[in-house]
C-alpha cells in the first residue's frame, strides 16, 4: 500500500461540497504516543499514522463559524460555536491519511445531535468559551452531555511569531485532509479542503485537562511536544465514502 504524501494543500479535489465552515483561533497541542497504544481505539480498516515511528494525540481548541450545507451560507446561530477535540492520526487501506476523533466537545446542542446521528461522531455538548487578552488566549470547557459529565479542560496559550516554513512534523500534525469514523457498520472517510495553514509558534502557559483521559487515552506524560496557533481557514467537506 502506498501512503499519500503529507501535502501543504490536499491533492484530492472535492467535486461536490457537502459542508462549508470556517475554523478560527485554533490552538494545537500534541503529545507523542506509541502506535500500539492507540491502535485499538481506531476504526476497523485503519491503523495509526506515524512520523519517525511515533503517532500523536492532539488536543485542539477553536471556534467553528458559519457551518452550512454545500457552499451556501452558514446556518444562523446554530452554525457558530466553540469546539475542543481530542484526535488521533490514521491511515486507511487506500493510503489516505486522516484524523480519528475520540471526542468533539461543542457549545451548541443541535450540531452535537446531528453529528451523532448522521455520522456517529463522538460529539459532546459542553459549556465553553474563549477569553482573549492581547496575544494570550484561554480556552475553557465543561462537558454537559453525554458523559463523563463534568469533564473539564482549560488551556492558555500565548501566540508567537508566524512560521514561514513549518517543520515536517508540524506539517504531519496539521496538514490533514480527511477524517475516519465508524458509522452503521462501516468505516467512512470524509475528505476536506482548505488553504495552507497560516501557523504561529505558541507557548503553553497553563493546562488543566480531563478530556484526553475521558477519551480513553492515558493522561499526557509531560508537556506537549508541539504547541501551535492558527488564526484560521475556510473549510469545505466532501461526502463520506467507504474507507475499506
């Protein structure tokens, strides 16, 4: 099996848009993990994607803005919300690299229900907010439903200088052009497209997290290996296809 390269922008065109949205104010925190530790948590037909023999656990906070069907306008009110997700890195039998979400905490209940029912994505309804003071951002999350109710996350990052050319590892962690999910007895792949990430260095000032362990993963061992920030990008998703 030939695995697709890690590209600055996706090589697969999305002929028909399924969803459009924008992602704003993203903080990317990543820890290395042995592939064998996360392999049982991935959908059938996928395996851990690795960089220099290691895979990664990601904790990402951001604002979802203007989610809408096709390339049309975003849904008022319900299409904009805060989100914090815990994700792993996967590759399927066709060689497509993607992410697998262990949880996606969001501050709007309706999108949570739609994503759970349509694609069986592990969305959770949570109280969330983002506080900004100059170049410092604090993301806060407290899970409401489903459980474990009360799981929390608080992370504060200071945004640094733009990154002219990300390292190969930074590309590996951020240049992801799809997701894998298990729904109704099938493993699915959903492609996405967005421009190349505008990335910044970032410093983690504070982290108090229960979302990683709530997602069935061991607690992070030490500080993250990578901390990045992006002001955001517009995103288009294509429809799901079989990953097998």
